[in-house]
């Protein structure tokens, strides 16, 4: 089923399908996780980037690898 399939296109208008997808998270939790991850990595790897989607992560990986 593709993103233009009528079922997908009409789904947001169906009753009860409006979900809140943004959840406020303390900024301390991602920072703590990043620090814990970096502690397991070689010193040359000094950055952590969190992404929301797999496609965003793939795009970032391609851009980083080109540099």
C-alpha cells in the first residue's frame, strides 16, 4: 500500500484517528544517553545525533560520509 492509496489518504479524517505524536521529553535524558554512548566509543567519535526517522538517519549518514 503506497502513500497515495485512498485508505491512507482518508485515514486522518476518520473519527478517533487524531493522535498526539509529540511528547515532551526532558532534555536531560537525551544528553545522558549521548554521554553514555560516547563513553563506549573511540575518542575520535565525539558527536551524537538523534534523528526522528530512519530516512532522516540515512540522509544524515550519507551527508556525513561525503565529508
